């Protein structure tokens, strides 16, 4: 099967993003850009894209197409299925590019423009084949964000628009067909409205850039990432619905809540129009359902940011640390006393992102909880972030989990840990997971201490060896757990 | 230790959200609301909060405080550390409430108002102790979104503002102290600017509510959830920085990109002011670092939405399905042929959210990949979502993982699966994980088929039994894997 071909005119951050989109969808990509730095610049974008974008999929992406650079527009676009123009925002330049492109490209190819501000009728003006040119406006980073605004005019027939959308969908994008052309399309109008208001807030000394960013990313930004503005307000209206929300907040349109006071007239017709569209969009769900979907989305996204220790997730990590500092959680071996018994190495609720299609905690999250418990035990014996950065860490070599009971959303679980062996470079752990006094699972784990420079097995550092030895000695006096050392399917 | 006490005046969606915030931080909450439905309404919000909010933490939250309802404002606020007013947006009503509150509350308590639009000076006007009253404006859902805007006047001394922020932080919130009072504070000005622009887009027939929501949640909404607007534009400026970005897009302020044309004058001073603030905010990171942080955040958030099958995540799931439909991935037993060997049950890249502090794929994600492989095998033998909904599923009883090699970011892994036993209600699987031909891990799994009505073991349904038997019979001819049936630490 021959590969599809994309001809890209202009290779900056946006052109490079398009190159990544097409290459990672298995297209061949041919670039024309007179900038002598173009190859380096596209290479940098591609490096970012290769690092991040394949991870969006839970399947293997098709093999990347080939990337080539060309000395002329004609060479780059000959035989291409899709041509994307991403040159600077100067209309005369863009029109000149289209003339050269159309002299060399297939009449059936789509010519998309990355323009933020020009309307397609302006781009088509004077073209040999106006019907071939559309706006295809993407968002940075192009290789990750799915949105692309597709805007045409009456000169574009429906078949071309449909074909353009189909090709864009094939690259993993979401082609939003804009009904009427308008300056700045849709998304940039909203961005520009916010940007203008932000400039006022800074100019008037109300807030700094950082405070405004915090106001966005700790609040409505999280809502918008998953539902946008209308569905969010639909929920705010409660069971009374969108009409109620609009009537409640309609009067605010007359208040000086923005610097920007040229507002639409708040008529019954406007309310009906929007309430009707909102019903069409989400009327199949109750507000209660929407609230739970929203909440689950927010928890999952904030938890994703916790792993990155960023934004709202960083805040939550700081909160967890504050709770642990005040609730008696053991963090250091010194807190254990002289002859410690099994050590509590985790206490938490089962979050929504730990469930599976069977409605209970999914098996991998049992191991996640046990691995967190192992991390806590490491911290307790002194193998903390400083130790790991300077010296060594533990790698798990083997794990044996037995699932004895189900855990459901929100249930509080606790992990208790017994050290079966801790000497030289070996650490053999036994975790038990409880909900109340109900045993949910056991985890037997064999870990090896490694030198982080060589990533090879190495004896415990002396900072941690003493603590491990003391706990292991004390735990040697405990009963050996019933399931320790068992193989799968072995008789009891 | 005696618990802190919150007195809440008004218990709708916002008041209920505050109740959840305080209760889940271990405060006692006393509510006054004349609405006879208040208890039910707060109960519904609390139910949502209890379902979702504890999952935000990776530690156990403190025990919830107690919730009580009171017949008078005086009773609800007596002895309270924090009083929160969330009554309808009518100034006369709010002032009447403060008079009653101040007649009964401690002089040292903080009185916060949930007002969206009123300025604190308006709320303090005529109060017995104006210095006790501040705006504390939260965002719905209050129990999940951290942002709360704290706005005071010169009547509030710094100690009170600091104490207010400290208490709010204790509930897991992010108190943003707004420097100057202004109508609608900060976030609602941005929301209102977008809302007004959205009303124009709908009124003018450019887009429907759903199209606008899609333009937000498939594009800039994802950016804003983690970085806000200024840091996003800082990155867009590239290494040339914020000043370059502003100069590039400054002229657009004069273009008709919004209906809202009352823009700040674009002076050198404005550019310097914003570029300086942006440097202070993020100048410690290179643009390259910021790009990678942004990309990792986006991938992690979109992957979180994939698990919820929502928004940008739903798109990515659809894309995965399209790739699998075209790349020869086996989905049904019929595709296997008569005497299948080990079955490829997964192929994917290692995504950023699967790494740990040791810089490699974390142990729980090995099990995640094996569990996905098990799910694929179930699908292949006919235990798909329809079967699970109608009849039965498989629960994993035991797992034994051996880690033989490290997997790094972006590496492509493949899982191959051998059925060791499949009869009655038992399924015994052997997964091997490869990167190229390098064996990274083995997973031995013992699963039990269950009746989803009783959640007890039950024989395979006949739709799947035949497929399992045929694969098991064919795999009986394969070599038994070296590690199968071994216990941890057992000699080879």
C-alpha cells in the first residue's frame, strides 16, 4: 500500500507540529521552507512529538512515514494528498504561495492554511482553483491537541470538506467544521476575549500574569478541559436546566463584569436558542449523571497532574504531605520504637481511576498500592529521594499477588508490611491489604538494591542497612505468613 | 483536640460544596438555611463529594467532622472559626445576614462571602466590624476545585487575611489573594468575557453550544487546565520569549477578532510589564523544559480522560480502535487459524505516566500491561463488553510477575500470551513482555470465571468455552514456560 503524502509549506513550530501529525499517522512528509534553520526547528518539534505522542495510544502507532526537505514549493507539493501552508500571517505572502502550489499540485489535493486570522474567502481570492483551499487551523502543540478548525466558503464543495475532515481524523485530530467564516474562527475569538481582559487586569494592577494563570489552572481551566463552558453552566443550572442558568445570570450581562461591554441583547429568543442547543447537546443525561461524569473527570485529571507534580496536582501532593505530617503517619525508622511489629505503610481511599469494567479496583492498582507501600517502607528505612539521587534504589525482581476480596470505589484501604528478609542487597517483603479487618490481598515482593550509577545489584548503603537489619530482626519473631513462598496453584 | 467549626449561612450547591470542604478537612459544620429542602440539597452535594474527593488524596483524609442544621443564624455561627455566607446575590439580603452574624459570632472569626460579583467594600458597608468580612469566592464543584479568591479592603488587616488563607489551605484549597477589589474579581471576568463572546457566536449562527464546547475541550481547555494563558503564550513565543510573543500578536488587538473592542493601549510599558511578570513566573525554566512539562501534562490528562472515555480521551480511544481495525490486530478467535501458537495480546509504547522515580516503567504498569493483555485475550475468546453485561467475567485470583529488564519512555512493548489451562471455570495464563526480542517480564495469572449476578465462581458460558478449549488444546503442544509454577525465591 502506498503511503499518503503531505506537502508542507513553512516549517516553524506549527509546520513542525503538522509534520509530526502526518508522520506519526504513517504519511510521507515533504517540506519546503526557505529558512536555513527549518530542518533543525522541525527536528526539535519532532523530538518532542516522538517523546510524547505515541504514549497517547494504547496500541502501537503505524510506522512513521519518511520526512524530506525540498528546494522548491513545486517539488514539495507534487503528488501530495494534503498541502498545508503555515507561513507568516501576511495575506500577500499566502496568496503568492497558493499560486505556486496550485501550479504544481494535483487538482484533487486539499490545500489547508494554518492561519489564525484570515478568512477562507480572503485566501481563495484570485486563486486558480479557489475550491481547493480551506482554512485548517490547528492548536499548539499540534502533535497532541486534537482540535483543528476547518473553514470553507461556498467555493468549496461538500465532498472536499468531507474528504478534508476524513484525512484529518486519520491523523487523530478532531476537525471542527465552522459553519460560517468569521475573523479568528471560533477558538481564537474566545482566546482573544480572555487575552484582552487579561491585559486589562495586568494594566490595572489587579493581578500579575502568574496570579491570572493560577486563577485559570486551579479553577475553570480544569472544568473546560473536559466539558467546555456550556455543559459546565448547564450543570450549574441544576435540574432546572440551562434556561434557569441563563435567566439567573442574564442580568450580569448589563453589569460591569468585563471591560468589554458590547453584549448581545438578552432576549427570550436568545435564551430559547441556547437552551435548545444545550438540550440537543446533553439532554440525554440527567444533571446528576453529568455531575458525576464531571467529578470523575476532574479527579482523574488532577490525579494525572499529581503524578507530574504540577498545577492542581502539585497542590494536592502538598496537601497529602501536610496530612501525613499531622496524622501520625510513620515516615522514619526512629518513629517505630525498639521492636516494631508489622508496619502500616499506606492508608488511602480507592479513587475512581482505580476501577475497571467489573466495577471494582482493578488488579494493577493492587500492585500500585503495594508498590506505594514499598516506597513508603524504603522512605522509612532512609532510602528517600536524596538517597536515590546520590546512591542507590530498590528494583523489584518478583511479585506474587493473591486477590482475596474486592475493593470498591471510595473504600478505605490499609497496607501492613512485614520484612521477611533484609540483608546484603536483598529485601523480601510481605504486604497485606485490608479494608477494615477484611483481608483484600497479599503481596509478596522480592527486591534488589541497585547502584543507580551502574543499575546493577549492590549492597545496601550504610545509611539504610542498620534500619533494615533492626526491622528484619524484629520481624523474624513474627509468624511467617501463610501464603509466603507459595507458587500459583500450589497446594496449601 | 477540639475540632474547628464552620458556620454556613445558605446551603445550595455552593453552600453544600463548602460543607463538604470543611467536613472532609475534619471540621464540624453548622448550617443555617431557611429552605426546607436545604438538608436534602446539601445531602446530595455531600454524596457527590464523598464519592469523589477522598480519591484526590493518596493518604487517608482525617475523619469527617459532624454536620448539623440550625434554626437560627445565631446558633449556626456561635463559636465558629469560619463563617461562610452563600445566600442569593442580593446586596440587601447579604447585609442583613452579616448584621445577624456579627451579633452572634466571635469577633475573631472570619466571615467569608461566596459572592461572584460584589466587592468586599460593598459587603462591609455599615457592618459592626467591617474588618471581619472578606470575599472568599469558590468555584463549583467546591469540593474538588482548589481555587478560592480572597478579596479584602483596607478595613481587613493583614493578620486576618493571612489567617483566612491558612484555614482555606487546610481544607486543600488554593486561596488566591486578589490585590485590589474589582467587580467579579479575577476568574469570573475571564469567564464573563468568554461567555459574552460565546453568546455572540451563537447569536450570529457561527457555532452551536456543542461546537463551542468542542472547540474548548479539544484545544485550549487542555492547555489552560495545567498552565493557564500566560505560560502557554510564553512557550508560543519560543526561546525569544514573552516579549516576542506580544510583539507578534500585539497588532491583532486592533483587529476585529472579538466583538469586544475596548482594548488596552498596546504600549512599550505594557509589553515590559507583562514580559517582566512572565520572567518572574517562569524564567527559571527554559522553553524546552516548559514544552516537555506541558506535553507530559497533556499526555497524562488526556490519558486520564481515556480511562473515563470522555472528551479528548474518547477521541483517542476511537483512534486506537481505528488503528486496530486496520493494522491486523487479532480481535476474535476466528482470526487465529486452526492451531494457534502464542497470541499477540498487546503492542504499545511506554507512556510518560507509566514511569517512576527510578526513570523506568514502574512495576504496577507491568501488571497494567499484562491485565490489558488478559482483557484482549478475553475479548478474543468472546468475553467482550456484551458478554460481561449479560453473563460473566473473569476475576484474577493470583499473579506472579518476574521483572527481567527495564523499559524506558517511548519504548515499544509487545505481549505474547500462552494459555496454560482453560477449562471449567479456570483460566491459567502466561504472558511474556518483549521490547524487540528482549524479554522484559513474565506474568503468570490464575483467573476464575464468575457469574456477574452473584460474583461467585461459575463455569464459562458456552459462547466462550469452545474458543478457550481450542486455544488451550493447541497451546498444550507448546513448551511449558521455564518460570511457570515457580514461587518467589524457589530454586530453578
